[in-house]
């Protein structure tokens, strides 16, 4: 029994070596295509071509090729998007969720500034707001922006209030492109109505509060943004895909 298993494992190893060889060959061609397209000013990301390849396969094979293409995109993105991707926008627009997927798809490190803040203070943001007040939180937020903006090749999800402080925007801009996620107040309300972790929205989330706050911040969001992506009718993966596609197409 063990002999049979050993033999099969050897076959698998041989198979993996062949796969790796072909994978490396394919990736070298991907690099070549990237150089060729750049030389001729053609867009790097070609969704039609990707769809054409994928529709040749079904089931597991389709997933296999979809993953290979994701890796190819990540490889090109490293070279073509040589900056941090910084997600800004109102609460409930999906910055953290989209950021995680983006980082995964681009093979990058992800930092969520709210999470980093909570780790630093050892309590929830709403707890901190109650004890120290909003201005102490904004000071901490500024400190974290200063720390993380110097890194390269990251995906950074900001808290919704980061753009209120102009120096934050300036710092994030030095190393990154700022992508604004937008949603209608009604969508935000639906996403946050049972949430108690957003102190600026009060204990009971109201549509009116969202509308007013959004209105007062809207200009700052828009002014800070290199790219604006609406998230109303999109899931997290669709939003991440759109960001990658539009950045690769040089939209910002
Ligand atoms: C805030 C947004 C929150 C968090 C804090 C304040 C804001 O982040 O930083 O509660 O002023 O918009 P999210 O946008 O990730 O919820």
C-alpha cells in the first residue's frame, strides 16, 4: 500500500515540476506582452482577451485558468501600478472589504487604518471616542497616516474621516493613488443600520444623519480622489476588479 502511495506521490511531484516549468514559461511571455504593449501604447489589461480564454474552459479548469490570469495581472500590476492604492470614502462604502480583496488579488500587503488604530489603543474606536473624544482619535489617525504613507506597494484602507485633515491627503498622495468609493446614502444606511461601531453616526444610525454628514464631506472626498468608483450595485470582488482595471488603463 505504502509503495503504491509513494509511487503516486512521485508522479505528482514530476507533474508539478512540469507545471512549474510551463507556468514560468507562461509568465515570461506575460512579461514580454507587457513590454510590447507598453512600447506601442496599448492598454495592458484586456478584459475581452481574458474572457475569451476563460470561456474555453469549464468547472475546475476554468478556475485554474482564472487563477493563472489573476497571477499574471498581479505580476503586471507590480510593475505597472508602482504606488500604494489608498481607499477613501464614507463609512459603509466598503473600503476595508474591498481593500482586502484588492491586496489579495494584487499580491500586496494590506493595512486597515481603523484596525491599526484599535490595535494601538487596545480598545474599540467607539470606546476611544467615549473616553478621549474625537480630536484624540483624529490625532492618532494622523500619526498612523504619517507612519503608513511612507511604505510602498501597499493597499491602505482609510477611516472615513481621514480626508478631513489636508495633511493626511497630502501625505497619502506622495506615495499613493487615492481611490474614492462612493455609494448612495440609502445604500450606506442599509449597510450600516444595525451597526453600533460608528461613533460619528450616533447610537442609532439615521438616514438623515448620513445624508447631512455625507453632504458636508462630499467635496473633500471628491477633491482628494484620483479615481472615483461607485459601489451601489457591485459586490466586493466586482469593485476590486473595476479598480484594478481602471488603474491599469491609466485612468488616474
Ligand atoms: C469615521 C469613520 C470610521 C472610523 C471612525 C470615524 C468617520 O471608519 O475611522 O469611526 O469620521 O467617517 P470607516 O469609514 O472605516 O467606518
